[in-house]
């Protein structure tokens, strides 16, 4: 199924978003952010607070996180910054415990990540030395294996197929391109999350990103959940539009239950590559169905820390969140954020 193209194009010095087949809400989202204060970053604490947050979410939304017709649930984790800046394993184990408590079988709770090496380095895949993993019995789907993309489901955009060879040498040196011209147009979507499960939960980690601004909830659910996304980074103006458009895909949104993020560690400059000198930590756990609001809240935090450290804020020209807001994915108005404290 071809995903409609709603790309942002550069006209003079400003971006214009062209929408063709998406009904855009006229009022900003007012979804709450459920917040728990963590007293520690261990498994026991995460288990208590995750259970409390999910219980409150079920009460407020009327949705129950129980097995449906497919009897499966997916967890989209983030490991692509490597050890030190991956989704905390105690958090994932706590989410699994909450889902098992609600009737899901271990074999039907699967994890989705992008890169096999980073999944192994961060402890999500079995150690090559010991063969041990904290997620024994849970399928772990490695998207870069190419096994989980469906040729029927792809995001198609008429981005430039080839770039000026001189300028592109520096812009694309980290993103080798051996695809055909036709393949350059398409990013195939990983279908386990939205076709094979009753619902899925997004478990990102936050860093800054030179082309996307904020590497967090929206990006973990879109670019890190699709093939051939390096093409977007060859043309920085197109990457924010791609994130926004992919996040608005109805099938992805319908099964995306919520985003759950720990501020145990996040990075404010130098990302997405991990650098402990520019990382921060707060004992907070957030749950929300508005990924744009979460990203906007973290953008504000990241900019505040950058300012304190003498760095420039994230460029205002990077409009990832604003594009997503235009498509009705969520709200960037952090002044109107509704925090609801949840206590175990």
C-alpha cells in the first residue's frame, strides 16, 4: 500500500507543507502527560511505577491493555546510540511484567529494534560469550535483517533520486547508497508493530540530532522503524517532513497505544552518538499518547541544557515537530501541557 506523500518543500527560505489525503484537526491536542517520580532506576522501582502509570492510563482512556484477536503486543525499543543511551532494560522488563499481568504470554510480547550489533551491545540480544539475555523467550525482531518489511507497505516520496556528486560526497559519506533509482523513492515499513500485534508501545530515548532536531518519540516510531531511511539524511530538508508524514500514517497511529519514556538518561548535544559529557538524568517517567508533546517538552529541556553549557539551541529551521503538529499527530504547545502526577 503506497503511503500518500505529504512532503515539505523548500520555497525561497521557508518550508511549506503540502497535505493531500490527511484530515488535519483544527484544534491542538490536549492529551495529558502522566508522570511518575522514580526513587531509583532499578527493576523493582520501574515495575511499581510502570504498573501505576498503565493502570491510570487504562482508567482515564477506557482502554485495557489486554490480549485481543492477535494476542500479541510489540515494544519498539531504541538502541542505536549504543551502550549508555539505550532504552533501559529495567524499564522494558517492567513493561513486560505489566503486560504479563494483563494476560499476554511471554512468547507473544516481542521487541523491535533496528541494528543487530547495537541490540547485542546493549544487552537485548544474547551475549556471544555467555548466550544469556534478560529477554529469554521473547522474540526480538532485528529490522535491518530485512525480514520484517512487507513489499505492500511502503512510504513513497519523490525525493531527489541522486545528488550533486561533489556536494554529496560530504553529505552522504556515512550513508552508502547501493540502491536503484526506484528503490531510492521507497522506505518499506516494518509491519510487526501495526499488522501483527493488537497494539504496540513506543519506548524511546532522547538525544539531539543535527538534521531532525530531537531524536525521540516520533523518530523512534518512524525512521528507526523503516528501511532505506538513510536517503532522508542525504537531503536534510526532507528528513523532518518524512518523520512527520510517517507518524501520521493511520494504520501506525491506530495501533500505537502510547509512548513511555524514562529520563534516566538523555543527551543534549553531540547526538545521536553517545557522549557521557553531554548527558543528563532526571528521575522521571512519562506516559502519553501525544508523541509531539513529549518531543517538544524534551526539546525545551535540551535547549535549556545547551544554553547552560554555552551551546546554541536546536536550530529553529528544523521543523519536525511543527510538521507533525500540522498533520494532527500532536501538539507543540508545552505551555498547555497537562501533567498528571501518578503515585504508586
